[in-house]
């Protein structure tokens, strides 16, 4: 039980770390394409998907997604002076909304994968 709890904590912290780095690097672009924002969307999706499949539960994917979302949303809030870290630009919108959609898609994909696996194994079969 302690190892599972520690793993979930590390997945949450990994999500927070990705959110912190992503909030400062999302605006990297190649030409007019917000490549940094799109790359972080893919990274969030991959992290959540692999966490869920590796741990064998959608909760693991949700834990990593929650860490990313918490860090990203906190850094989108304006400070007392009115400045923000994630600006209301195309890259910022792709980063926040695209990342949220990718995280949700990964959680749903893991849940569907687990449900399909449970149906394939049949009723009463253990993990």
C-alpha cells in the first residue's frame, strides 16, 4: 500500500513538474505554429496514458493529469500587479485547453482500455 501511495505521489509531482516547465516554455514556436504548446499537449497525453497503463488504473492517469492541471491553472492566474505567466495568446490557449483535452482523453483511453481488458478476461477474473 505504501509503494502504491508513493507512486501516486510521484505521478502527481511529475504532472506538477510538467506544468511548471510547460508554463514557461509553451510559447516556443516554429514559424507561426505554437510548437511548444503542442509538444506539451502530446507530453501530457503520453504521461497520463503511460501512467494509467503502467499502474493499471485510470486513477494513475488522473493523478498525473491533476498535477499538471493544478500547476498550469495556478500559473494562469494574474498576480496582484496584473501580470500572468501563461498569456492569452494562441499558444497559451493551445497549452491550457489543448493540454486539458489531452489529459482528459488519456484518462478516458485508460478507463476504456481497462474496461475492455476486464470484459475480455471475463467475470470474476482477477487482475
